[in-house]
C-alpha cells in the first residue's frame, strides 16, 4: 500500500505544472524539450533546430504571464493567447518544408502545445514523452544566450525567418482563431475554464503580470544605474583627490630636495674651508722647522764658542805657571 501511494505521489510531482511565475530557466527547459521532440519527429536539420528553438522560446516567453489571466476566465486573454500561437505557427511555416509542416499540423501536441487540466496549464508533449530527462539532440548553440532577439516586434511585425530557406514552404496562412473550428479548438484546449461574461475586451488601465515585472525590473535597473552613477562620482572624487595629492607631493619633494641640496652645499663649503686651513697649516710648518733649525744652529755656535774660550783661557793659565 505504501509503495502504491509513493508511486502515485511521484507521478503527481512529475506532472508538468506551469504557472505565471515561470522563471527564465524554466522557459528554456520547456522550450528545449518541445523543440527536441519536434526535431526528432520532423527530422530537422541543425539550422532548422536552432530556428525552431528561437520560435518556441518567443512563444513560451510571451504567454507565460498571460496564462494567469486565461485561468481566471478572461476571454480577451484567451484570444490573445491564440494570437501568439498563430504568430508562432506562421514563423514555423517559413522554417519547415511543406512536408514537415503538414506533419506538424497533424500532431496536436506540436500544433497546439498547451492545454488546461486541473486548474493548471500544461504541455501536451509530455503526454507522448513521459521521460522528462531524455533528449534526442544536443542543446542548440544559443540555448542560454538567446533572449528574443528575432521576435517580430523587432522587425516591424514581420517574420524574421521569411526567405531564409530554399525549400518549398507551406502555402496559405492557417490561423486557428479565424478558423471555423475555433470554438471547438477552444473547448478542446481550455474547456474546463468558465469564461467570465463581458470579458472579451481588455479593461482600460489593466496591468498584466508582464507589466508588473517589467516595472519592477525597470525600478531595479534605475536603482542599479543610480548606484552606479554614485559609485562613478565617488570614484571620480577619489581620483581628483588622489591627483591633488599627487600634484602636491612633488612640491614637498622638491622643497625637501632643495633643503638637502643646501645642506650638501654647506657641508661642501665647510669641508673646503677645513681643507684650506689644513693646507695653510701645512704650508706654515716649514717656517717653524727653519726657525727650529736656526735656533739649534745658534745654540751649537754659542756652545762651540764657549768651549773654545774655555780652552784658550786654560792654555793661558798654563803658560803663566
């Protein structure tokens, strides 16, 4: 019994339940799964696979917030959903060949990929492919980088993919909303939703979740830009202060060098004076030597004269005796 309950809970949790709060990562994952299965069944080339990934991404990214109003029973939102779907299918018409597009229209899980069940909107492709982790193709080269750059609003509401392929394309425009079976298709896709009366027109001043999120994003961008401007101003003031300090530093350094130069000059002058004094003293030392030699000669002469006088006096006394 516990095993049965566990299996039941696992199947419920594995069921793909989509909501208006779908993140960008979730959009890419759902787009990849749907595009991979289309590439597998329709035998697409690599270029076709990349273009189909872009088209499916634009479609899922455009309706992810609108579906919240569809679940509330807003008829204008449901009509808007089918406008997105017709635009997506028309873009696919320029990418797929005539044979591939006819096979595409026969597969309802590709041609009308979303339905409502149990109060949630889901993807039909998971009915045929229950293994959510199995892929037949590698990821497109721009799996994480594409952000709606080829959407029609950037090309004056014309398809970017028109004329990109040389193979014969499907002729005629097949629009689900303008078809006679539009009401039948609506009941098949969203039959469990009770539409509100008099909700075919969008109320004036009504804001969807996309506008609320875009406003919050713009506020965040403004805050980030203002903070960036403040940071830039602070950095500029810091740079100006640093430049002022750097301009002041050379002056102090120049004065310091001047003081050192004057000190070295004074030291040099004092050293030169000392050397001059020493040379003068050295030049005067020979005269002192001459004086000392003169004095010594005088002393020797006086002593010799005295000795000669003494000897002469002694001889005279002997002669007298």
